[in-house]
C-alpha cells in the first residue's frame, strides 16, 4: 500500500519473470507481519508480480516488524534505490519522506547517501506546471529540459516551450538560449548602467551558474566593467541549497 511506483513496464516484468524462472528470486522481498500467517508487502512488488507471472507460488522474504511510519520510510527508501523510477516519482517519494516521516533534507540526504543539492533539485520539479510534470514523467522531456524550464517564472511561457521541445525536438542548450534571449530585454532595462552588452563568455557563465544552483541567476554589468551577480531563491530550502553548493 505504500508503493511509490505507479507504472510497471509489462515487457520488463516478463523479462524478470523469465529470469526468475531460470534463477529464482535472488533478492528476497520485504514484508511486515500483521498476524498469524498474514503479511503485508513493504518492498519488492516488481519481484512479486514477476513471480506471479512466472507461476511461482513461494518466494523468499525478509520479515520485519514496523509501524506504519517505519514501513513507509522503508518502502520509499528501498524503491528510490530501485531502477526505472521516473524523475517525478522520485521527487514525490522525497516529498513524502520529508512530510510524512518528518525528515529534513539534511537527514534524508544522510539516509539515502545522496547529495542534498540533488534532493533539492528533484523537489523543485514538483513546482513545475502539471503539463510539464506529466511530460517529464512520460519521458517526453529530460531532467535537463525540466531544470531549464524551472528558471522561468511565467507558467504560460513554460508550457509554450514544452510544446516546442516536443514538436521540434529542441535540445537543453537550445532551450537555455531561448530562455536567455527572452530575459535579455528585462535585464537591459533595469538601469541606464546595465545597457552595456554582456560578452558571450559571461552569458555562458550565467547559464552554467543557473544549472549549478538550480535557479535563476542574473548578471548585471555596466560599461565600466562593474556590476553584480544576483542568485534568486523562493524559499529557505532553496537558500540553504545555494549556500551548500557555494560551500562545496
């Protein structure tokens, strides 16, 4: 009941079923004992489904005693490390661990052995418009495309670019250039000093910083060569992420 995976590839299940027929279930599933001869699956639904498909009636299992919160945590963490969870499923799993298991991003990073900035970047995907999230879930766009779209504040423009990515098969770099070109007029109108043309090498640097921090980064420079770099953030978590990246 706590399975974060929503889609099971039938071809892959059949391939796993054939492997189980030949080799058996190598990694036991994990279950929770509910009562006499009654158990609830915590982790291993793909192995269980494939075993059923293969016509196998008995498979090895680890039996654990866990309350609902522990079970949820075990299931989510185990499945995050499994193959083929799409980016949105991973993001939802991270969010559930933080909200339902009362974990901070720092503690979640320790439990998963993953960089905190990685966790933050996944969580930010859930702020994208639903159409963009569905496209990412269905692998119509990549994580790189999604991270480029995150820096756009206008949901309408995000969906417009999403359509172009799918229809025109645009690369991540092409999207980054389109976003930068869209933002240029705004940047150049901020003050009379900011009308100086930003050299191409610094424009590339701005793109690199946006990818690194996972947020919008603006570069302002006047004709005298002085200016500022502005890193935007929308929450304390995003600010903590930026600070951790700088410290790294």
